[in-house]
């Protein structure tokens, strides 16, 4: 080859050491201190590159979700279509008009539910609104005993999830999605807000969470002493009053407390919800401290094992990242649903107070551009002559509109839901005469006095009486025939004829 190049008049450059050879020679020439410094710099450079790569990957993974559009209704398509949410196309489904008014920038809503492992009911339901721009969180507790407009035997809000999960042959995830879609729809009727995302928590996870963050300081309001030996319950609660550092077991006992075995400190749904709300506030304050970052791996493990949600872990970490350092005293607010007590067929229930509820909703919970109004809610209310009506809708169960014989209300214990609580009442219960009349559209009772001593439960929407004439004059509600106007009170209940 060289002879050929010489004949062609070309000179061949002398071969020298390559880059890798020169690098090795340079390293070999370093003294001991220089070699240590070189290896240290090389290690730091490799770590920096790895951290940069991990940071870029995490930035793509840990991110806030896109605010989903409201679910599509039959014949109605929201702007941009639905982004993975189920169609709300079952009987009676509709969304409040305010959901189509547009969204406030940076606002997200979540329905967080605590499911009781014994009953299967969602005994704790909290609607959260997170303003990521203003770094503010507002939440309202929805009472499990809230009365809803349904054909099912149980009229409680906490049975909606279990009743709508679908056939047991379906995959577990699908059943969860079915139940939560129905519950989100029901929450939108109650609040005018269709939650963007859901988080379903097994209550046992709260104990693990409290242990993972090193316990929570909480003021136990009174001595708690209760024992239930019922098979499937085996519940023992014994807590001393006062400010204490609660571990996971203590926390589980406090949030499950209803009453003492000696009959003292009997809490209704509102009282139990108040304790749970106060405790969750204490947990949230602890989770907003900067050192919680070091405990995120353990918290993520607990979350994955005990929580069902339509958020990704990356979404949750993004929300947590924004929340760390938030002023929990001033920028986190827990509210309670204003309500009046009532009962139906012996079951203790709660009726939302419309005016007060609207004030709370529009005070910081509303994620929409428009204001939530009376027309966006479907609230149950008690009629002056007995029986119940619903605002802006037709009664799903016509029997609810009739006056009932008085009975002592009772609270529902943590027991498995009965079979008739989980089905729609297509046929009347045994021993009852079928009611073939059409459901009546609710009238506007205004500020009329409530029957049997119950306080006013809000201002239902407009409507006119309708339906077939009843077969029994004792079932007529005077307020349907003589609606109050100009401040004139409705006539008193006539009672049974003869």
C-alpha cells in the first residue's frame, strides 16, 4: 500500500496514538492525589447526568392532570368531548347547567370517600376543591344520611356506590367505576359540582398512613369506651380525652366512634362526621410539612395497596408537590353541610338547607365560571302536610310524597347493606298496595312551616301539582292544593278521614 502511495506521489502521515490511548496515558501519569481528584470529578459528572435524566423523566411523569370535560349526556356533547369519563346515560341522569359555563383556571375537584369494609357503604364522603393557582383547598363533608331522590329502599346517600356497582361477575375495577360514576352524579345533584376525580379509601389505610407519618396530634373531645362483639364487627374503642399523639390504632378507633357502651356521648351522623373532619384536618396539616417529602415512598406504597382512584400516582405526587408548605391554618378549610334532621320509615335522614348550602358552594368550592344556583340542585324537602318532594325533578318513588305514620327514627349502625337496599323498587314491598299514580312535579313551598315540628329544609324549585287523582283522600297533601302565597301559611294537616 505504501509503495502504491509513493508511486502516486502521496505521502502517508505517520501514525500517532489515538484519543483513548492518549487518555489512558494521561491518567497513568497522574500522581495519587491527582488520580483521586479525577475519579471524584468523574463520579460527580456521572451522577449529575443521571440526576438530570431522572429529573426530566419525573417532570414528564409527575404532572397535573388535564381538567376533564363533564360527561356526555344523550344528545349533549361538551366542548372537546369527554376525556375518558363514563357517559351519564342511565335513567334520570342529568348534569347541572352550571357545569357547562366553563372552568376557573387551575381548579380541580375530587370526591374522597371512605368505605367501610363491613357494610360496603361509603360512610365518609368529602368533596374537595383545590385551587392550584391560589394554593387553597376547600372541602365540604356530605352526610352519609343525606336523603336522595331514588326508587331504592334505602334513601341514604351512602348506599349509592354499593347499589350501582353492577353484577359481581364484572372486573373489580369496572364495578368501582360504575359505583363511583353513580355517586358522582348524585353528588352533582346535591352540590351542582360534578367531581373531576374520585378517591376511594379503605378506612384501614388511615391507620397505616398515620403510622407512616409518625402519628398525629389530635384533641380527643371526650373519653371513648365502646365494645361491639357482633360477628363481623368485633370493635373495641377505648380512648382517653385530651390532646394526644395518636398512632394508627388510636386513629382508627377515634374515627369509627359512634357512642359509649353506657349510652353517653351518642353521636349522630353529623357528630361522627365532625370528629372525622377534625381528624382529617390534623392529618392534612401534618402532611403539608416539608419533611413529609422523605416519607413519600412509604405513603405511595400505602396508597397503591389501599386506594382506588382514576388519578395516576404521578398526578397525586404533582398535587402533593404543590401542596407542601401550604398554610394549613389559613388556606385549608373544611366545611359541613347545613342540614335539618328528618326520618322516613324509621330511618334517620338529613335534608340539606338550600340557601345556606348555596352560600358555602359559591364561597370557594365552585370551580365553574358561572354561579351555582337553585336550578342546579335537586334537593329533597319535607312538605307541610307530610311526605317529601324534590326540587327541579320528579319523585323517583311516588310513595315518598305521601304522609307517613309517625315512627321513632333510628340511626343506622355499621352493618352489611341488606339486599333490598341495593335494588330499585320495581315492585312494592310485601303487604303494601301498589301505587299506580304518576309521580307529581313538586310545588314551590317557599318558607312554609314544616310538618311534625321539622325545621325548614331549604327553598325548593318551581313546579306544579300533577298526576292522577289519589284513590284515598287521606293521601292528599294540602300544600299541593293550597300552595302558600303572600306569606299566608298553608292549611294544617287534615289527618285521617272519619
